[in-house]
């Protein structure tokens, strides 16, 4: 799986580095193509506090930008892996790696539910607006737990819902992007991580989206998929401030 575009850049301001500037000067050191192919909702590499020598895995690595940034942060004694299910994205990521001149990175074909790495093989799992795309998040979180070494960190940027929404809102959300429609309630995300075995699970909201942000995401929604008589403005009002990007953290004991 790879990240998808979500919401416009003009959103509610925040002092958090995710909201203020996704990559900043980091991106200048890497392939322009990798930056162009990065369609996530945050910069997990900036907030994962990567240290030299650590092993990192990016779930749904797409064009490879977060892997390349991670590889630079962990240095020559560390290693950064990316896993993606599409051959096209893997080929793009490897081209971007060659262009960036990064040697301590490796891109693997697989799914985020079945990563081709052994147990306890990495110190940090990152991801950028990908886990919400999974129809069933539990297998993804269990796989992240399996791959992490004891004391390892789960540190992802993702989309969450901050309060329960009516089903009609979920149906409308699906007209725009599966990224939003598949988002978990923030408390459910914490519960799912805990169920997978993680401790200290938390969700830190980095950006919330107004109804105008959500409206601006839609060019020409296919209203045939909305029940006749639906008040779209009322649905957007119900969604106002309920959708957010967030940094999700947890630790493997």
C-alpha cells in the first residue's frame, strides 16, 4: 500500500512540525521525484527520534522518501527498509535511492500485513498515511509488533477520527478518499495497539480539518452514491473538526 493525497495544504495552523512543514530542508537532500511521490499526512521520520545505528521499517513506502530520510538519520551503521506491494512503486523508490546516493536502504515487495522480514528485526516502525487504508487494521498492528525488537517503537503519521460519525458521513467520506473513510476513532486506535501487545499507546493530533477543508477536497463528487435528499452541508457540518492527522506512538515491551 502507498500513501494517497488527503487534504489541501491550507488547513488550521499549528506549532507542530507536521502541520508547519512536512519535510523542510530534509527533502532538499533527496530525490525530487521521491518528494513528488510522497503523498502522506506527516513526516514520521522527524518525530520518531531515530538514532544512529537503528534499523527502521516504513510500511507502505511508496516512492521511498521516508526510507531515504530514515537511512540518512540512522547513518551507515543503521539500515532503513521500505515495504510496498506494487512493483511500480518499488522501481520508483529504487531509482530515487540511486539518485540520492543512499546505500543503507532496501526496498522489499510485500504487504503491510505480511512483511518479508524476520521477527524482532527492526527497532522502529514508521508509516505515513497508509495504515488507515487497510480494511482490517489488527493484522497490520500485529505484524508491526512481530517485526519490532523488544523496546522497539511504533511511530506513524496517520489519519484519525476524533468523534463517532453518522454512517451517512462515512458514506460521503468514501466519495472523496478511502484514506479518510478508513480512519479509526482515536480511542479505537489506542485500543487496537494495546490489543496487539503494545504499551504506552497514544495519539497526538497534529492537524484538524474543517468542513471547508473537506469540501475543498471534492472537485465533483458523484452524488449518485449519496442517498436522495441528503443534506450535504449538514453532513459536512457533522464532520467539521472530526477528522485529523495525527502522530501515533506505541512501544513493544
